[in-house]
C-alpha cells in the first residue's frame, strides 16, 4: 500500500518546489493510514555502539529535522532514524530557495543552514514517544550566532540524552559559516573533550549515549589523520562518513543548478564519500564502527559501502528519485549477498575492500 501511494505521489511531488515537496511528505507521514512495513530478518541485524539495530539501513539526518515522524519512518522499514540537525535555540536557517534537485544527476544541493525548531520542541516530541521501540539518533549542531559553539553541542547532549539513543555531532555542514573549522585539530580536540564529559555527566541519570562524529568528505588525508587520531584518543563511539560536499564533479549534467551554493548529496557523492570511508576504516583499525552515507541508491551501492568499511549505512537523497521501495530492495540485495557468500551476518562483509580502495586512483572531481 505504501509503495503504491509513493509511486503515485512522486511525479506530483517533483512538480513542486523541493522544500514544499519535503514538507508535504512530512505531513503525509503523520497520517495514520499506512501499515507497518517492517520485516525482521535476523540475518540483517547489526550490533554497533552497544545498540541492537534490526537492520543496517538508516534514514540520514536532514529529512526529519524536527523529530516529527520518526516512528512513521521506522515503520517504512528503516533500522534506525537520525533526526535533526537540532540546534539549541530555534533558527530559521538561510533564505529560500535553499534546496535544489538535479534530476539528471540524481543529486540534491542544499544550503538550508540548520533550520531548526530548537531543542525544546524536539525534546517535547521525543518525550511523548517514550517506551516506543526503535533506535532514534539526534544529529546536533550549533546556532549560527552562538558565542560558544562547542557549548551548544555540550548543552544538547545534556538536554536530549533522556530521549535519544545516540548523538551525531555535526561539525561538517558547509552551510553554517565557520562550522567546519571545528574539524581542525585544536578545535576538534576541545570539542571532543567537552562532548565526552557531557556524555558522562548525562550518563549518571541515563545510560551513556554513544557519541558519533559526522565529518566532511572534503577533508584532506592529513586532516583525516588528525580527526581519526583525536576520535580514538577521546574514545568516541563512531564516525559518520560523510556529510555533503562543496565540490562539483566536472561531469554533472544539470550544470546550471550545479552552480548553486551549498552541499551536494546523491549519486555524484558516492565515489568520494566511499573513498573517504575506506580511508577512515584503515585508520580506525577497528577501534569503533563507521556509518557510511553518501550516494547510496541501490543494493549494489549499499553493499559497496559496507565492503568499504561501513557497519551501518544511511540514505536520504536517493528516496527523492527512487521512492521508499528502495528500502526493501536494498534489504533483498543484502540478503542475497549474504546467502551467496555463505555469510551469517553483515559483519562478515564490513571493510573487506577497504585496503584495496585506498590504493586505487583518487576519485575525480
């Protein structure tokens, strides 16, 4: 039923402005007309960050920014949902238009700028779903006008710890001026010191929530060395590789739209994000799991991301072009890969191509 409605609605949604279509999709998911599409198969179960995931496919941050429909998304078959980005105080983000489709490239450019209803609104909604099943993560960010951006992350960890299962510390969005500076070695070290202390304090009243770091795919390998070393030193629970890119591949076909400022996601991001995932995997050396995101639009792409080093994967932009049926297709292809290889679980595939990928020529941009 859901997939039929999705197929009928997608052509209509593409006619609308991208942000208007997104809001309409959120409203539709609030309607109690859809059956639960969850299909549990123990072979797809994954344990990471001391959490048990029904399957490794997550909804990436950016879709449910304000925690309006996490349970509806879980019913669509996602193994987990990452809400946000959430900022401490409400902020409008950048002026519209700020979200653009590149149909021929199956890509999206956004310069939303952390538009957020703020922590209080998110806390209220997630508290109302207490004791419901399913893993919900919070992607957290700083207010644009904050005098102490690191304090924003600290305060969000304290505020939201009772209602989420993990945190994704987003220091890699290209749409908040200066935010990516927090990936620099000195700032990143301070951020991790304070964030992990905040996690410990929050853990005195609730189980300690895993803290993951979401990085940009545009880092140099030297910068990646510093980030991974700091994450390991501070015992971060994981990393998400990666956010959108400010780079524009020369072979993009929707060239007029490609000139829009903002972060590019979708199919063109796949080669760079997957290479950075592999580079991260060999540097992490099993210290913590990685989440692979960027350009996953098929079962084949999902498997490639796992073989490059991802224990979990996330997607979002591909749903704009392939619909929610993509989730079940990826699950089916993952099971076929496991059965065909004689494997009992996803962990058998994690990182088996990483070392080879790091020796390949760098993806062209």
